[in-house]
C-alpha cells in the first residue's frame, strides 16, 4: 500500500494527482475502492484514463503466482542449516537452525539463553564460515565470554577472526531496534559493506527487554509496535535467507513472555531450563514449537568454558 | 536504492501516526521532498509537529547514524573485547567476591545485590561508593559516586567509617610504594558521593530521568548506586502490569546510562517468600521474575550459620559460584580461614591486613 504519487505510473501526472487528492483519493487503496464513474464526474478526468491507471496500479501492487517446483528449487539453493555446537541438539532440530526462519530461545533468569547465543555465534563463524550481527538490548553481551568460548574451542590463532566476524549493535528501546534492523537491511541491499554479504545469523538478545516497557495498559501502541517488529524480523529472515535468533523470557511456571500474539512469530521455539535434580551447569532444551518437526523432543546440554555442548 | 521504512516504526505520537496513515503517508519515501507546510495542510497536524516529524524521518533515511539519538553503529566483538578490557572494574575489598565477579563490579553493566535484611546490602553499596574513589596510582578509578537511597537506610557516619579505613589503607600503600600520601582523604571521599533521597517511586523515576544531565555535569561519576530498587515498588501498587512497565522502562534507562557514560550501575533488591505447591517455601529476590531479567549480573547475599555468603546467580561471563565474606568496622572484607599466604601480590593481601588492623 502506498500513497498516490506523481510518476507512479505514466498517466499519473502532477495535475491528475492533485485532482484525485482534492476528491479525497489519497492512497492506492482509495483509488481501487472508489467508484470510477463517480470519480470521473467529480474530478472531470476521462473515465478511460482512470481505468488505465487503476489497471496499471493493480498490476504494479499485486503479487504473482510462483510455480512451486521453481519455488522449491530456489528454497533449496538459498537456504542452509546452521549447526549448533551440540550434536544431540542438532538431531532434535533436524540439523540445526534453519535460515529464513525465526528461532526463539526462551528461558528463566540465568538459564543460559545468552550462553546459547554466544556459542552459536562461534559455531556460525567457524563451521559455516559466515558472519553474525548480535543486537544487544539489555547489556548481556560479553565479548570476554565470547573470546573464552572461541579460544577454548579453536585456539588463539582463530580468535581474532572469530571476534571480527561478530558485530555488536546496542539498542535499548524498540525504536532504536527498528532503526538497527533497517540499517542492516539497507546495508544488505546496497552491498557496500562486504561484512553483510556473508551475514547469516542475526541475534536479538533479548526481544522482551524492548517490548515490555510499552506493552499493556491503556495504550494500544505497544502492541502495534510489537507486531511491526515481528514483521520486520520475519521479512529480514525471508528476504535475505537469514537465520534470526531471538531471546525471550519465561516467567512463572514455564510461561513464555509476550503472550499469544508473539507466540505466532517464531517458526521454532526452544525452551531452556535447569532441571532441579541436575548439576548446576546442566540445562534441558525442549522443542515446543516447530513448523517441520514433532514437538516435545528434549535433550540435555552442559554449559562449560567451551560454551554449550552435549551432556551425557 | 534505499529500502523503505514504514512510518509507524518511528517514534511518532500515536495520534499523529493515525493522521499520517489516513492521509496516505505510509513509508519514508512518501515524506521525501515535502515541506512542513505541505505536510501540515495534507494531514491537519500542527506546523511545528510536522517539522519535527520531517526532521526525524528524513535525517534517518539519509544515514541512520547521523541523528543524535540513533543507536551506535555496529562494532566488531574484537573492538568490544578491547573496550571491555580497557575498563577497570570497581574492587570491593573482598578478593573472593572480586574474583567471582571477574575483578570487581564491572562498568557498563547492571549489577544487582539481593538479600534479606541485615545481610549487608547497604554496606556493600557504601563500600563501592568509597572504593570507586581510590586514586589511579593504587589501581582505582578515581571516580565519584551517585548514591540513591530509597529506604532511608543510608547512615553517613557508617560511610565515614568505611572511608577512614580505605584512606588509611591507601596511605599505608602509599608509604610502602613511596607515593605521595594524602591523595585521598575522608573529606574528599565524602564530597565525591552525590546523595539523593527518594521518598516514593515517582521521585525515583524522575531522578533516573535526570541522571544523564547530572552525569554530564559531573564527568567523574563512575557508579550509580540505588539502595534499594525494590522498596517503593513493593507497596501501593494495584496495577501490576503498570509496575512491570515502569520497572522494565527503568531497567532500560539504567542500561542506557551504563553504556553511554561507561559507568557501573549497582542496585540492591529485597527478598520475598515464594510458595509453590508441593515444595517448601523459599526466599527469592523481590519484584517478580520479569524484573530478574533486567540486571546483567545478579548476586544473592545470604546467611549460612554465622557466615555471610555471596552467590553469583546470574552473569553472562562468569560461572555460578559462592564465596563467604564478612562485614567489619572497615567495610566488606574476605574471611580468612587459614593463615593468609604472603604472596608478593600487594593488593591481594592488603584487605586482610587491613581487616586485622581495624577489628
């Protein structure tokens, strides 16, 4: 949807646009909705011209059917699977995290959500040879810890490369986060920065921290912003074959924050928790939402100086 | 080609957003090359507001980093590591606690101390308020502190005690190292603590909002302490969702403050009893679980028998662990259970020798 502007199509000259505007037709949708005969009389524009404009605009703003076999081939060509550092977790996720999807990891306080993200950053750089953007919304990013994971897994010679392949953006409110996402999109479209050509993983840690302050109460604006943000994340994932990983909170007894509307956003949702009868560095991961796999599967991981790994 | 951004993702007032939408202005492209007067005529929004909107949208669409309030550009983790390493943490005078936290209370992060009454939260805050002022030749930050007291538990005589012990300690070190004495005095320590007393949550929120201006005027400030963040939020709140919103907004202002000015934020929190069916009731930090995600580092202080323990419960960079500590006349110190091995590391055995002298 867009405003009716001059030069949107050849017939739409400045003059025509101003006549349409004075008749109350301001957006393309307005033009499609209105009765053209009435509009022709009101604006004294030729009926024929209006029909042509409408037809052109409809063609311009509609979407086209795609042959599923072609679609399948492009999907196969453009998508990839990012393996996590834990083998059993990869089995649970059918290989790892998928690109073009939004994956969510939700957990209670100090359940290891940030550790999962940091571990995955290292894994993407070293195993998939791709880059990472880490958007930090609550000060949880620790370069020190990232370096520790990278060094204990791959040694000092790769440390610099790994750290340079991860970029960090700080955004502490929802508008800054939107601006940051827009900047990433612009950079990927323009292809001026080689870093963004091989960007594969986008981490937002955490999404709750920026949405919570505006959610609830009498203002409906917060809810709208949340939906807007979810659209942006999903578009980024789909348009650029990115793997988007968002962190969410769990409050109370396993209830994931942000409510029902948000629960439709991630394609895949993992719950991370600390089983009470286990050692302090053991975590259990449960797949509670997936568009491809049976849900309910679980696996155990351990958090060590090497980040996350299988727990046996 | 510049990709399009929807106008509703900008910080524009909701009433203006709806006016823009109904007038057909939906993406940044729609507002390009438009004069405020034209926009005002089309939408019915006041002229000055239109100018504001155009400034906001157009400067952003040219280059995201040009605006003052735009987020900082992306930096690589390598630069972040160098930055993290260049910022010295604030020591607490308890070596065990410092080691657990990775050298002390870190800058650019929110550290939360939770604990039952009397376990030493306020003492910890006062200790940090003093320690942040240790001159740089002794490895300190030579900074100043903002102390926000909500409970009325700040006792200035106690701060004098801690300051005295710290000054004595520094002078002793100066003698040993051959530095000039008197770099730090009790008077200088006291004048380096900016004290706020907040009587209700509105005052607290207002203070937090005004802090950026205050810190700009006092660039030496390296730590903001709030003792306690919980007090005013634990009573007289009928609307719990409002409480959550206020708390999370405050948390985001704190982390913004911490990273913008590269200062440490130290909060204290009370404990509350949690009942869950089939289990014994237990003590958990107050303010609910959504608040728990707000702090970067959470340390729980508790008693076990006659000993005080600090338990690192949450940290993005350090493992969960526990250390005992004690509170002496001179402030927060290690408990020395075995004869302190006299390693040649000066700063390490200093706290214990200090403790012996004072107590």
